[in-house]
């Protein structure tokens, strides 16, 4: 366990039980959310690769324009 996570858990232990449950639920939901994003990202690699190839082909064909960002 990292020092930061250990510090956060130590702080959470000082909270009333109901608040500890809330913190625990937030942490577990965040872990589940990260897992869902990782799964979705892994599933989309073929799509992203195809989009990147299309974008490069359009650029090489002169079909793109430079993005001008405001200063």
C-alpha cells in the first residue's frame, strides 16, 4: 500500500462508521469505474487504430487543415 493510501485510510478510520461506509463505497465505485474504462478502452483499440489510419490518410492526401488555437 502506498503512503498516500495508508494516510487516507488512517484518516477514514477516525470518521464515524456511517462516513467510513461512504468513503469505502466511493473508493470501491472508483475502482470499479476504472476497471470499466480499462475494459472499454481495450475493446476500442481496433476502432481507434482505424480512425487514426483514416486521419493520417486524409492528412497525407491534403484533406486536412491546421488547427489554430486561440492565444
